[in-house]
C-alpha cells in the first residue's frame, strides 16, 4: 500500500532471515499490510542487535538458524539491549526444544514458516498488545517432550564437537580439562540415549536442545 495511505503510526518490524529470496518475499508481503512497515532487514544473527538499536523496531521477526549468531541468542541480547522490542520467532524447524528456549529467551511468539502471511501479520499485532502467540501444534509437542535434559556445559561440549574436533580441541576451546570434557560428553550421550557424541549432537539438534 502506498505510504500516504498508511496510518499515522505503523508497526515497525525488523526482519532477520538468511535466505535472501525468503527475506525479500516476507518483507514485500508484510509491507502490503496497511499498518506494518519493515524498517530493517538482516541476513545474519550478529547484525540483529545493531540494526535494532539503529532502527528501533516494535517487533523483531527472527529466524533461528542464522549465520554469526542464532536467532535465539539474538533474542536474549535484544531483551537486554532493546527491551521495548517484542521478539517473534519464525522458523522452518518446529522443534519442541526450540520453543522452550525461545520462551526462556523472552520471545513473545513462535510460529513456523508454512503459515499464511495474514496469520503472521495478526501475530505481529497481537504480540504488541502483550499477548504470547505460539503455534498450537508446537505448543502441544513441547509440553509432551518435557524440558531440555542437557546442562549448559553439556550443550557447550556438544556444540564444540560439531566440526569433528577432538577432546583436546574441545578442552582448549572451553578452557576445561580433557577429563571434564569427556565427562560432559559421556553425560550428554547418556541423556540423549545415543551411542557416541556424533549421534548425541544430532539427536540434541533434532530435539532443538542445541
């Protein structure tokens, strides 16, 4: 809609999505809503906070899996540095663990990308009124899945072995002893019901625990 037909106060939206075509399509579709204005677009997680500080959006629409920093980690930083900005997570991966982590990060909503843009626009409006908007099927799955069983250090150890790093490499990265790293990895393997750290990492990611 032409800018002069917009209401005096549009909802200012920051859009973080690493796929350029998807980002452009979302920005175009949301921009057709009379009361929504996409004021910033970024393709990397570590650009989110700077863009929010510059453009002061009312709502940040964040993908989870972004280069540089995940949308979930960026949500934590936004909560601390731009507290007036409401965060709405929009992702392809409707994993129960992601929903719990998003809520812990202070997100006001969590939706999967296969919904119509009209539903997304309604969610943007609703979170500004103080509501929490969550995909119903994902909410049910999260309740049945239970909490993340991994500790922060166990998650760190699994994340650090993603590129095939040795125990010594992981110990160096995390500033821990090798025996401590082995203990964390062994515990994570047990909690995920897997046979080795590669399977443990894969299962933890599938559940949204990493």
